[in-house]
C-alpha cells in the first residue's frame, strides 16, 4: 500500500469539523411509515427448522436478542419484535436504530472473497460450480471491527445463484443450498452478537447474467439465463422461486428480526430491462418493466407474509435517472438510490426522484471520470470524511459504503478499510477521524432528540478507547480517543483479575501511520486464555475505561508448505536444490514432494533466470528468489518460467496461500490447483510497482499478496509459480510463499 502522510488525529478532526461543519442540526428527516400487510399462516415445520438452526448456532435454548428487544407471537403465528429506546417502543430494528443513532452508518459487503466469487456468496453455485468463499471466523472478526470504528449497519447480497438448488430438467428453484443456510445463520448470529443491523438483499444484480459460464455446459449464456431465471417473467417459474427461494430465506430471516433492519428485494435489476414501450432499453434481456414490477411486488408480499413489520427496500435505481420515477409503482417501503461523489456532497433524493424516503444503497468516492492515479490518496480520504455529513444533510435515513472486502489490492475507491480487515496496520488513515465524525453525528442526534437542542460540543464526550478484535496473537490494536494523553493496557488471564501490562505515557511511540495504537504483548502463552481492556487518561485527568476485548487464545498457525522432513520450503533457503522435486508421489506423511518441480524439463524453468540469492535484501531469512523477467520463453511470454510444488493438506478446509513480493509488474503469479483435476482453486496476484502510469506501491518495498481457497476432500494440491512475462525489464523478488489454514 502506498505510504500515507502521518497526521495528528486531534488536529485533523478539528480541521475536518471546521471545514465540513460537522456540528449539524440533529437529523429529523421524514421516516416513511412502515406498511404492514395481512399475514398468512407460516408453515410450522419450516419455521421450526429455522428456529432449530438458530438454537444450534447459539447452543442455548432461547436466543439472546440484540438491543434488549423482546419477542411475542401474533395471532397469525408471526414473531413480533419490540424495541425500547428512551422510553418509547419501536416495531422493528430500522426504526429503533433511527431513534437511537439517527442514521444507518453502514458498509456493503457484497462478496466474501474476491469480486470474481460474487456468483456464490453464502452458498455454493449449483449452476456453474463456484464454491463459496465465506469464512465464518473472519466474518465475526470483521463485524466486531466495524462496530469498533463506529458503524451500526451492514448490507450484503444473500441471493446470488449459490443460495439455491435447482431442478436441472426444468430450471426451477427447488430449495436452499445447505451451506448457504449454515452461513446465513452464522452471519445473522454474528450480527446479533455485535449488535449490527443487517440489510440482506434477496436478488442481486447479474443474477440473470450467466457470463461466468462453464465451457463444458451445453447451454449458451443467454440460454442459461432464460432457463434458470425465467421467474422474472414466467408464472410457473415465479411460483417455484417464491415458494422455494424467497420464502425459504424469509423463514430464516424471520427469527432474526432483532438485527434485520430491512429486506432489500433486489439491486440494480432495473438495468436488465428491455422495454421499448417504456423506453427502458438497458440491455438485450428478456423482461419488461411490467415483469420487473410484478416480480418485486410478489417478493414484497412474500417478505411481508413472514415479517409484516420489517420494511422492504429496493436498490435498483442507481444510474437510470430517466426512469427512476417508475419505482414509485412498487409496493416497496423504501426506495434507495445509489450515488458516487467526487466532492463528498450529495443531492437531496427528492431533487431527482419523488420517492419514499430511504437509505443510500451505495456511496463512494468517484473522481469525475478521471483515472484514480491522478489524485492522491490523501485527497480521496479528505473527500471520504465528508460523505456521512453530506448524506445526513440530504435527508436520507442511512448510507452504505461500497464496499468492504477481504482481498483486493486496489485501495483507492471501493475498499474502505484495507485489503484485509485482519491486517490493521494497513487500515486507511481516514477511518479513525471518520469514526469520530460518526460519533459526533450520533451524539448530536441524541442531544436534539432528548433536549430539543443542537449540540455545540467540539470536545470529547463519551468516547472510549475501542480495541480491535484480537486475532489470537501478541498484537493489540485500539483506537485512541481525541483527548487521550496516556493509556494503560490491562489483561485478564483465565478469567482472573485485571493486571496492568503496560503504561503508555507517550502514545506517539506506539502509534501507526493510520492513527491506531499498537502494543505487542510478548508474555502470553498458548496454554491460557486472555482478555484485554484499555484505560485512557484524558487531558483533564479523567480516566475512561474501554469495553473488554474478545476472549483470545494464542494461535500458532500451522504451515503446510513443508518437505517430507518437516522443513519449511517456502523461504527459498535450500538453494537450487529446491527445484529438484517430483510430482510422481505424495510422501507417506503427506507433507510435500521435496521441492519445486520444473514444468518443462528442457528449459531451466522456462528460460527465466530464477535463482536463490542470499543477502540483506530478503524479506526473511538469508535467501530469496530472484526472477529476471527479461528472459521469458517465447515472444508472447506464454508458459515461461513455470514450476510447481506438490503438497497434501487436510481436505475440505479453507486455506490461505500467500507470498511476499517486491518490484512486480504482475509478471509473476502464484496459483493453487487441485492435483487430481488441475482445477484452479486460488490465484495470488502480485502488487504493482510505481511508475509513470500508476501510483499503487513503492519500489524496494516488500508486499504480501494472498488468496483463500477450499481444499478438495482428498487434500492433494499443487502451487504453481509462473512468470509469463517476456521482454520486460522487471527484476522481481519473491519470498516466504506460504499455505496456512484460514480461520
């Protein structure tokens, strides 16, 4: 990641408050009344199944609902949740959060892996075979950290192809994928645990677009679309989709109305219409506006059958301003636009669409059509600090930042935190001051509600030092408070008394460039459980104690890139002997094939100069792999410089493949494959170096690239290190290739 200028957080926030006018009037924008429709009886067996999933997940009898909400059952058999804030009752989580915080401060997390996995978000893809990248422990940690930096809401797609099973003779939806049900319950349980409200989307964009097509499949992409997604326009297919798809999802969601703020029916499907009569010529697709509207109204009615008090929303109108007014034809409770801004300022929704007031489904920075490398990250970050302020002024009820991901190198516009939410050192430096702004907006709303007055406070009031999730290691990270002058880190071992670990009298000595404070506790062992908390001393001498962090147990990750003798083979410490491996057998202990295997025996690893070099330039250890990309085999560079490493890992588990690289133009790649089928399981792309056309990373700096994958049941995999480049002046360094279990 490009290095950012270190800023003093209190000064930065003060400047932001002055420039942006953060002390705004409390939000009293109109809130659309939540419509309720007559509820039909819900099949008891399916509700019982969803409840059983819930109880198994919590390992308790009655679940502990979020926000202190209570639940009763009405005469139709539906659960009704009641929320209380400031002595008033609210009938759903959406109204409760608006009463408490004034706004949904949210993230979009639309895929749990790289963007190419969007077909199979929570479950496996039963059309094209893609596997879900959902990692339960990672999601729990990420939600915990979202709350730590001030967010109260998350939106995600739950309805891409992966969540359904199909009758492949008719193309009809027949039910939910088992893995999808398990992961959806886990996501909802994690939201409940962290008190994060969720907006699940039942039908995403590209749902009807089958351009991720299996070449072996006997239907063309458009035929796939018309075969599996006829519910857009075909009455019989619609009936099966509503009964076995939408209803099945709602049966699970209905048990989690304490954290389901709204149910989004779809996102951007309006762009799929092809309707000459209505002037909506957005694609070569098969359905009209009448099809689109009737499908959404059917979905709305189905949601209301199970959750009559939960609002529905539609996030379909981003970008199609000429036809936005048509969305008022829908029964949906909330109509939610999408906007991107290069100034940080947003239009009032009613200036371009007369609609029921709702949240902003997507927002982010957008630089007026110019390449992002033409502006600095500092400038983009300054714009990001204005977004929630502007959106509150626009009268919306919430906004979801597009988007959070766990793996992507482009840190300029779409990805809010970092390339991996476990790597807190790479947290973008505007995240902390923005959390202060959000805190102030919440407090100003509460002051306006309680005192009918506008708060003019500009100093600290009510903040606590928030610990980030401890990933079972020695490193502790927390967010400073604005008037904190010193910090005391305390630890409880095995549930015992709190003991002081360190007194930090000069926080600058422990501050990262992004503003976080980091302390490494080297005294923990793998035989105890621990919990930490932080006490901040303010400039006026007051002490403020933060909430205790998560219970953690020191975790020592198992490295699977080992030879038959148990020696680590990813650090290039064995010299040229590393390229004398064999793919013929997996060793009896399943460790490895004792070295990298040349793909083409006639060439010295494809005529690319790959050599182990010793010296201080290594990322770790004494050696690293030096690759000269100017000597690739062939004019196009195809098949140059390939070598593989065969290992066996416990099957059916999730893993992370990673490497450290330096000075790369993406001319070296690391990929993971099934050793029996050659299927590509993961691709690790290298960071780009700086040059005249981009500004992503720096030369002479090591960067970690990584990807996650599911191991096949037999556990036999191979890693492929390939340099396809030719005629390129790059001199690339690789070190510490690794395969570890992904938690």
